[in-house]
């Protein structure tokens, strides 16, 4: 796997809709079925979910379309790219 570090490419990624963290792009050149598959995930290890696409543009488009979900009864607010207080878990 090789990480994409080009600032022009990374600037196209929206923050994670779940925690507001930065996203990371990695080309999975070890996948023999999909040699150019690009994975996107949040850099926050406590966050969940990822997206993959057939190329960089596809992966970014899928990542940027993700919608926030309700977590522990609280809705994550996407416009500010932050989360509500989750309270006691």
C-alpha cells in the first residue's frame, strides 16, 4: 500500500462526518483483483468506516457523500464538521 500525500489531492477530502478528523488516502496495490483500488479512511483510530473507489476521484467522491449518523442518540452535525457531546456511553 502507498499513501497519497499530495496536498492538492488531500484538500479535496471533506473531514470525517463522524468525528471531524482528517481523511487519509491509500492506494492498495496489493489487491490482485483491484490493483488500483484507492481506500479512504479517517485517521482517528477510534472512528469507523472507510470507502474505496476504483481510482482517486471515485474514492474521494464516495467519501465526500457520506452522511453523519446518529450515535448514542445524538446526531453528528456535518456543516460545522464537529460532533455533539455524546454524553456518558
